[in-house]
C-alpha cells in the first residue's frame, strides 16, 4: 500500500541542520523515529542542494534501518528539485511540504506522482473561509498554526498586514471540524501544549526546537508521543 494512503501525521518532526545546536540532524531524526514519531520533514534554508540530498539520504536510511519505511513518511520542504534528484539516486522520499508562496501543489503532484504525499501550509488570511473553499483534490494534509510565536520560523502565521496571528485552541478545534483533509498543528508547541491540543480533534502536532534543541532529543520526543497518544485515547468527555 502507498504510504500516501496510510499517512500518519500524529507526531511530526521538522528538522534542518540550523536547528540542532551543532549536532548531526540524522541522529536527532533517529532519536525521534525510535521514540515513535510518524513523519519527518527536512527543512533548511542554509544547506546546499547537495547537502540537502545527502541529509535526505541519511534520513531515508535511518527510517529503513528502523524497519519503518512503510510507516514513517519522509518529506522535504519546498525543494521539488531536491526530491527529484534524490529519487533519481534511488533515495526513498515520500513527498513534499509547500507553503502558499512555494511551488503550486498541482505542479508538485504532476512531477511527484499519485503515490506521493503533498502537504500544504494553510493560508493565514481568512483561514476558515479558505479551508472551506480551497480545492483539496491534490493535497493530503494542511499544516496550520502557530500555537505560539516561534523564533524557529518567525513568519509562521504572518498575515497580510504583517502581524503574526496566533491560533487559539477554540480556533484549532473549529479548524479540525471544518477541514476536509487532516490537519497538523505546530508553531512553538511544547510538551505542556500536547494534552489540550490532542483534545481539539486535529490529526497531529509538529515540532522543531522542542525536539531538535532539547538536551535529550530522544527523551523529549518520547514524552511528546506518549502525551499525544494518552490524550487521544482518553478524550475529555463532553
């Protein structure tokens, strides 16, 4: 079965070499996968194409060595060229995540094929109207947020007026209700945020620094996964 049809975005790591406190990104990816993370997105603004292909190769090999190639999706942020080049070299990359100003999802789908995952950052401006009306036929999930302002991606939640729009738990609950496709929420998410976030009905959380900059990435990743799973299994009764 295609991993696209079996995608799990419940515990989603975003990582690049600039977010690891000088540690190899692949070791943090390995820690996160062993802790139970279900999706990995390689995102960097500092690595060259060659470096990014190599990191993608290392991440793919770590997933394979863990026996989770059919369970853990490996995505690359924005760089369609890197994904195509990596695949040409035999590297298993499952798809792409793009923002509103990146390569259009239709182009990604055309080049990557029907078995690939295409994720899209939901539009901040008029978010709820956008979610209700956008054509999702080429998209597998929405990324949304931020829950808090974040130094990792200072433009996360940037509206047309140049202000950062923070999403409340009530707004996230509404988003989960109206979205026709799965939603993953991030932006400054920490362990304490997981229980209330799990109760909103969204499909997952994404983190960067909570794991990649932790003193013990594997321990922090484990705690995040446990908290999410526990609260999804024991929802607050209404």
